[in-house]
C-alpha cells in the first residue's frame, strides 16, 4: 500500500459550525451519495448482522456517533425491520443543523431519535446502548482524543463497537479525487473527502488504539473501497 506517512491534522471545512443548514444539507447529500456508491454503509450493516447473530437479544439499542443526516440509522432501521429485529436507535451529532436535517428526514421512523451532542463531552451513564456505531467520524479526532473516547465507548456499549472509517492510502486518495470530480457537487465535500483520507488510518493505528481497551476482543478488517472495519466486543456478552 502507498501511504501518507502521518495522519493529516488539517481541519475539515464541514466542522465549521457557522455553515448554514442549506450548505450542510448539500454536503451531507454528497457524503451519502459517496457512501451509497462506494458501499460504505453496507460494511456497517454486515458487521451489525454478525453481532446480532453472535449476541442474540430481544431488542437492541444502537447509538450512532456523528450521525450526520441520519442516513446510516435509516438504513439500519429498514434492514432490521425487514429481518424482524427490534431496535431502538439514537443518533448523536455535534452539529445542530445536521440533527435538524436527520430529524426531518427520519419522520415516519418511530424508533429513531436524534440529539445534538459533542462526543468529547459524552457522559457514559447517560447513553447506555448495546452497540455503538461510528462511521466516518473517528478520523475527525486526534490520536489522544481517540484513545480517550474509545475507553468511553467501551463503557457505553454492552455488546460492542463498530467503527467504519477510511484507509489512509494514496491510491484511495487518487480514486476519490476522480470520483468526487465526476459525482460530487459541493466544494466542501470534495475538499473534506480528500482531507478525510489523509486523516484516515492504517491497520496498525487500530492495533494501537485497541490497547486502550485491553479487556475487549477486536478485529480490524480492510474493506472495499479503502475502508477499515474495526470491531470491538466485550467477551462473554
Ligand atoms: C463525515 S461526517 C459522517 C456522517 C455520517 N456518520 C456518515 O457516515 O455519513 C462526520 C460527522 O461527525 C460529526 N462530528 C464531528 N465532530 C464531532 C463531535 N465532537 N461530536 C459529535 N459529532 C461530531 C460531524 O458534525 C459530521 O456530521
């Protein structure tokens, strides 16, 4: 693999909380399109299915950290409804405008609720869940922050954690450049997609992060298109 040696510390433009709701809506639409075309959310759905199978429960509470416009949770809700799996779904995001869009887009989904919440200030006793999802959000944080909140996530989730994030890879970067030029509309999503890949991870990064939660079992799997699936589970749950 051809790598960027270090994770980039460049800021993503979408983290600017002064962007208005119309801008946020278009950016999240671009991200959702990339997820759909490049199979991003499917990775999380398949990982969820494996956890459902290994940890049968009557009902699952699932928390999505950095939920954006809620498209991941709607896919989870549809998938679980089709498979007769009962769920209660909660989406958290720092950006109130994204939460408003998520709420509006999820009308008709009685089992999803959304809250504006900074993940860095998350109180484990307030948000207990069975499974915690974190899709394309981890790369927004520094190594120190990731070590801190993976410990918090471990306290929140009784079964485990599914992280789906980007491979820091020059080939993925070049391919995304072409994809975004052809298919994405907003400058912010094109820019942030490239910054995100440079802020992404190597397999070894996840091995190192996993040392913060030594009591958990974990797996790191490379997935097309240039993603990592990092699953942590509590043993004997
Ligand atoms: C690239 S988007 C991913 C959105 C969605 N998970 C997806 O896969 O399409 C990253 C999200 O993380 C959110 N985010 C960034 N920093 C955050 C923080 N400190 N607390 C909560 N959410 C945060 C952003 O507002 C944004 O919605």
